[in-house]
C-alpha cells in the first residue's frame, strides 16, 4: 500500500477528547474517526488489524470444533420475552418499533438468538455436544462510553455458545475454551492477560470468568494475590478476617457528641476503625428495609448484597431507619424490626464499638455472637489493598484491568425458558445445558495498544500489525532513491510481504513520526548516505535493533526476521 494513496490522515496534537493512550494513538494515527458518542468508523489500518485478530479467533475456535454462524443484529421482542430479558434488562438494551409498530431491539448479546436457532436444528442427544460462534456487530447503549474502543456503544464481538447433555461434558468443554482463550491472547501479543473469577451479572448462570489485561488504563478493580497467583474481580473477591480472641465484656454506653461517622469516632475515642461495627440501612424496591453490619474500615459490596437479597435497593431514608427502630447516625441492630445481615468481617469480632440507637451515644463491647446471635452471616465486604488472601494467607493488592473476554456457565437459564429440548437415549425429553464465551474484538485491539506502545505510537505485535514492513524513501527527488525504493516495494510485494510504502517525498522527520504512529514492526529506509555504499537501513520498531544490509539482502533478511518473530505467536 502506498501512503500517498492511503486514506488515513495523521495528527500531531493530542485530541482533546482522548485520555487513554489507545484512544489518542488510534485518532492521531488515522485508525478511526468518531461518528457519535461511543460509535466510530474504522479506516484501513484498523480494519487490517481487526481482521487479523478475527482470523486468529476463528482459527482457535475452529480447533475446538466451533461452527461459525451469522445471526441478525436486529431481533424481535418475542425472543427476549421468552427469556424474560425484555423486561429485566435496562436502558442499555436499545428497543425500537419497526414500520409496522412491532417491538424490535438491537442485539447486545445473542443468547436468545442462538437458542432459537439451535432448537430448530438439534433434536437428538446424538447431535451433542456442539458449539456455534459468530463475529458480529453488537449495540449496547452504554451510559458512559469512554476510552475510544475500550468502552463503546457499537462494537464487534466474537460470541460463542456451547450446548451439552451433562454438566461433566460442559465442564470439560469450558476448560478447552478457557485454554483456547489464553492461546488467542498470546497470539495477539498480550500473553499477560489473566483469567479471573467474576460475577455472571445480567448473563445469569452459575460460574463465570473474565479475561483481564492488568493495566493502569483499566477501569475494573481486580484483586490479585501475587503469592498464589490468583485473581478475582472485586465484585466477587473474598478475603479472610482474623480477630484475636478476647473475653467478652459487658455492653457499656459512652457519650459521643457529634460523632456520627467512623472518622469522627476514630478521633474522639482514639480507636481504629477495625474495632468498630458500622451499620448501614437499605430499602428494597418493594419497600422492605433491612440492615447490614460491616467492620468500620470496610465498604459494603452492593453487588454481593444484591445477589443475597435478590432485589434492587437504595439507601434507606432517615424516616425508614427510624421506622425500623434505629437512630440515624447512631444506629445499631439490637432489637431492630427488620432483617439483619452481618458481614464475616465483624461476625467473629470482639468488644466492638457500635451505635447505641440514642442520639449522641455509642456502645462499647458489642459482640455479634452474644448480642445478635440469630443474625445472618454473609460475605458483603469490598476487598481492599492489604487484606488477607483466603487461599494462602498472603496480602492482597488491588490492580486495574481491562476486560477483553469472558466465559459463563449458563446452565439451563435460556434453554429452559425458551423450551429447547432434545430426546435422550431412553427416548425421554431433556433440556440441554449451555455456556457462552465472548471476546470484544475492538476492545482487544485497543488493549493491545495500552500494553504495547511508547511515547511515539503503538508497537504492534507482528501477528496483528496492519502491515509487516514499513518502507521509507528519503529524498524522492533523487532518481536513484526513487528507483531503488520503487524496485524494493515491487519486489517485496511480489514476494508476498505486506508493505506500507511512504512514497510522498516528505522530510525524514514527518515520515518517521508517521511511521511511529503506524507502529509497523520492521522498517526499511532508503537513504542517500547508506545507498552510496549499496546499503539499506533497517530498524525494528520499539527496540534498539537497527543496522545496514545490502540491497540484495533485503528480501532474505525480511523473510528470516518475520519467520523468527512469528514463532512467538504460534
């Protein structure tokens, strides 16, 4: 491809709307252009990268017997009524009416569509197991799109769905797909992507894992144990709490004027928050008020809590707290008229400080086991830096991550609600078990840049680089420079190499800045000083590797270098 013919304008300045490195370089480098908030057009360089990512995904899905299909972006309401998600999914699902006033939607995921497709084709146990996958455009009306391709509304995704007659069979295939995912990310140049335990969220199901690229650019909180190499999304992460046994002392009132917060109490009583029990009241969407008790230094993980109470909720008002029998700002749960959930962080604590349900007073020596023995003990703590790993006892740390893939054991959530069945070997009708596996193609593209860049632009892994070779001609007005550059370009193209040839005749500074923004791994430079010696300069992007080779050595050098480099991605 000649740069003079390439529709891909470069920009020197950082775009005002871009903060993440990948967003900046994708705009500056002429990879994409915004159309609307969270919606982009991709230009040829990005399309070439995305196509290579898609082809790697296809190869690995095909190796585990995946069958590629193509399902529609637009679906009728009826499919999502069958699963119950037409009503349960919020405004991120874009609903509309067609010209006949029929309710339709833009697919953000395809569990319903694939179940409807599979139930028309598969009726016997002999056809199981099987996996269908697609690489398809999806639309999620994201409330806060950000970071270029990292969080968008319209996106390209590989989604796969497997169907099984037993949990043992699903578990076996789940592990195969998990291994294929690690291969995909390694081949795309980000082998550091890790698999973490996660929440299944709106997808439903019993088990879920995310694939996270750990980077400061991420917005997900990932709990990491470096000692035993375990990872978990903060939404499901757990830790262990240790409390030294103490003799339980009698409850004692202590006056605490104007000390309504944990920070106030720490100062007033000169005691750490770890010796305090914090009570938080919530009211459900159905009007039920309930209380939770956590250690003073811990925040309630509301996603964990939501899975326990199985409903949406908000913070209770002062009036609702009073109605439950507690005093706002000085609350405890002794004798309250509502359900009480106690986090494990305080369940085994001794002689804690808590509210007294009296304005201006707190209680000392609060003991859960003695004072509210029938409370429900649950895990609702948000894990933080320095907490203790429940597996090995080492200290945990909080990292940031970008989710580039996910896998879910869905069970029969969709097959049962949508009445998909098969006949088993005894002639009995059974419901198949299902799992799904997703990779955000555009997000992976952006994430690779977050992991592979320098101060000048992306450093593309050879396996997904838009072109393999960048050819620069310094001084096209010189007939010899032009003749050699044109001949090299023709020879490289004829030999089957992917070449981006800067034939514009611009200054070295402009050409090299644009080449850095393009991030192509191997660069050949036709320049006067080297050419006088019959030599061509070469440089490997993102490294100190460079040198001179003779014109006749260019093709064999390129072949050897590419063959060796590609071994990393096989």
